[in-house]
C-alpha cells in the first residue's frame, strides 16, 4: 500500500467518514475512492487537492512528502511521524486519548 493510500484511510477512519461520504463530498465515485485507498490508483492533482481540502491537511503530507500535518483550526495537535508508523488501532487510541485530554483541559478552564 502506498503512503497516500495509508494516510487517506487513516484520515477517513479517524474522522468517521465512509468511502461513500468522501466520494460524494469530493465528486468522485465510490469505486475510485476504494482504488485510492487500496493503492490500486492514485488521484489526479485536482482530486488530491479536493481530498486535502476536505480533511484540511497539506497535499504534501498526503503525498508522503512531509511527515506531519497541521489542522488550520488548531483542534488537533500536529501529527508527528512516529504516529504514522503505528497500526490503525494504536493510531485511534492515541487520537482518542488526545481528545480526552483536550476535553479535560477545556472543562477545567470552564470551572476556573
């Protein structure tokens, strides 16, 4: 599987987006989305841009040219390259832990 295919699947799953939902949002077929995730095909530049815009990540990150991304809204911390080497279950656990920690901080700030 290509770096792009792996990262596409990670972001789609982490955001609880189905292949159908992603395909509809960026104007491609379900079949094309499946082929991108399996590594069978790679997207055109315009489709890569649409996917990057959908997930609010850098195209270079999706293409494997960078090992980090930055969400412009700051809702999630930068994903470091070490996370990219984890299996999907470990990736989800770390993301869920980070979300819980951020929620605790927000709740603490509300009561202060």
